[in-house]
C-alpha cells in the first residue's frame, strides 16, 4: 500500500487534467473507457486521482470513435 492516500478530484479538475469535454467524459464513462466517479455526498461526486492518472498513462487505443479522444 502507498504512503500517500488517494485523493478525490472534482469535475473541473478532471476536465482540466484530461482535456476532455464534460459530454465526452460522461460518454466514455458510459462506454466503460473512462474511470467511474465516486459518490462523495448527496450532490457531490469525485474521481480517484490514481484512476485518472492511470487512465492518462494508458496508450491510445487507435481511432475508434469515443475512445481516448483528447
């Protein structure tokens, strides 16, 4: 286990880091090609920083529509 606890990133931070639009990110989540969010409260979601970093390190998977578009 890592010494650093996993942080949660809010929507705008995830969009800024990935360069995705909100629509594209949610479409990719629905397709299973982007990490799922975590419910943090009744009206609050976040994404695990480690999951976003891992997703960003993945190689691009060709030119399939909706896959790794940045």
